C-alpha cells in the first residue's frame, strides 16, 4: 500500500547547531500521527522539511510517492494545511475568500463546494461575514474549511486549537475527526495539548534534540517512559533539553 508520507534520514544543520539529526517517519493511509516535542527539540524544523518549505541537508521526503522538492507542486495537490496563526482576508466575505481557493482547485461547482465545506464544520452562518469581523476561533474554523475544500488525502495540522476557548477547540477537533472518518484522510498533527493529541492521534512521534525519542501509540509511549500519560512524557523530555 502506498505511503501517504515517507521521510528518511532528515538532517538540517544551522551553523554549529544540528537542529534535525537523522529523523525518519511515515504516515500511512488514514493514519493520524502526532509529531511532538518541546521547544528547541527540532519539531518545527522537521515539519517544515516535511512540507517542502525547507530543503533538508540530507535525507528524503515523499508525499503520495511524489519526491520533494522537485515534485512538491504535485504532492501539495493532495495536502491541506491548517494552523491557527494563518491570516484571513479581512476585507472579503468568508464566501468570497473561500471562493478564491475553490477556483484555484478548478472545482466545477464553486458554490456547492463552499456550502458543503461550511456545513461540514458548522459555520454556514458565517458565509456572509467579513473576515475582519470573525473571532479567532471562527477564523480557525474557516481556515479548516479552506484547507479541506479540495478534500485532501493528508491534513497537516500545526497547533490547530492554540489559544482557542475549550468549546471552540472541541468543535475544531470534532470537525477534523468527522472529516477524517468521512474521507479516510490521514493527519499529521503538532500540538502542545497532550489531551488533544490523545484524542486525535493513533500514533505519536516524540522528537528530542533533533532525533526520534519514541514512535508508538500514546499508551505505549507513556509506558516506555514510565509515565501515566503523554503530558508526563513531554515534561520529562523537556527537562532533559
């Protein structure tokens, strides 16, 4: 079966600091994987290489069999990226903003695509709101709608619920799980909310000092480090940096 994402031996050097030192990981069809690590562990650099934003000094990345960076454009056609910090166009209505992206994806029925996406995440009432009128939680939900308009087979989620109120964060997680269940999409998630990770992820990959410290189910990783949960593992690894 074709891998969704395959990274082998990734290395990234910044002057005297080796931020990533031989990281390998994979994501299978329909699998939900969390990429975790304390600040400075190499997680963000790894994520940027997996997305083709940074070119590794060594190692390879492929998405749906398309090798990065040469085939990045083709690979990204099947990827949706979600982050709470991505801006929306403040002077466009939500419907207009989403329409720009729906047309980029060459969708034959733009309006139907937009309505379906808004309904999927329970924000149809925001269609005619201006981007500048939305709360941070509403902006995150609209950003997820944008990222899923083309029904990608891989969702990359960078801190999708950071700074959101618990009720909005719950809606985000529920919508993402519903999308994954309905489409069979795989997910790659980064988060500092370990309770959220345990709800969303089948597998967790912990990065420490630029290397993989653990790669298994949340329960197995907690047991490996003799901790009760992932938060205990996170705190343990952060203390060793």
